[in-house]
């Protein structure tokens, strides 16, 4: 299988993507495979589908989509070294996979460096309207202010095809929304209201994977489709 021929990213990248897990290689593979399976089940990975992976990191999911008969896979991230790694080790395996770096500012600079120069609330996705049938944002909004996420929702609505689907995760606050400087915990009602205002329909889903750390917050998964 081609996936087995791709080396694991270096430990620095695994930590940025997976956190402080006790068995980073296992966790990286397990989560990547499950996210690919969630996309297979909930979004569109059929022949000819056009996939966008926002915050693709070091290709945790991309490596498990190599055998899909996609028209295209496009991943982008704010970490230049991880994008460089993807272009060195994953992109050569399949010409329809492309990876791009954009200098977007993020709270994650505290952990991964790379200040970034572009405000996320003004970043226009560099893609044509209706360019994608399936979009993944795995742990992207979990590190974004809700107003920045609101702008991303506008961009997602613009680049999504009429029958397209978006799979994303958020952290939900049990009380008032808050952040710790890196992670952002939204009001569930406010975030769902913003989704509805963009004319998205939504449904909630669960993931079977979890952190080995009991105090790690769970990811809350939503599937979005165009309201019409």
C-alpha cells in the first residue's frame, strides 16, 4: 500500500499535530485513518470529487486518501515546514495532491512558531467559487476566535459546490465561551446560529478516537451542507 511507503513526519511535527500523546506514531496514524473514514462516510470522496483540507498540517489525512479516485486534493496550512514536508514525501505519490503554504496568523504560533502576516478574518481562500465538493477542517476552529471562524464560514460557503459537504470540529464551552490563548471554546448556540446565518444546514457527529489525557477537551464534530 502506498501509504506504508510514506515515512512518518519528524517528532516535532507529530507533537504539533497530535499534542503530548504517549505514543505519537500510533496516535498520528490512528487519527488520520479515522478522519479519512469519517470523510468517506459523511462527505464526498467518490470518483471525481474535489477535496479541500484546511489546516492540513503534515498530511495526517492526505496519506490515507491516496487510493481514492479523486479529481483533486488541495491542502493548505500556515506552517511552511510541514507543507514543505508534504510536498517532498506525499505529493510525489499522486499528482492530483497539492499542498500550499499561506502566512496566516494563528494562536498556534505559541506552540509552533511562525508569526504569520495575514489576519485570518481577512484571508480570502485563493480558490474559485464552487471549487470543492468535500472540505475538512480538523482542529482548525478550535484555535480560532469565533469572528475569524465566521469569516472562514463565508469563504467555505463560497468555495463549496452546491451539493458539497464540510466536516469540521470545534471545542464547546460548558458555560461562557473562553480561551486559554491557544484553544478557543465557543458557545454552542452562538456558533450554530452563525452557521445558520450562512444558510448552512448542520448535523452533529461523534468520533471514536480520543486523547490519552483525561483532561483533554473533546472535539465536537459538525457536518455542514448548503441550505438549498
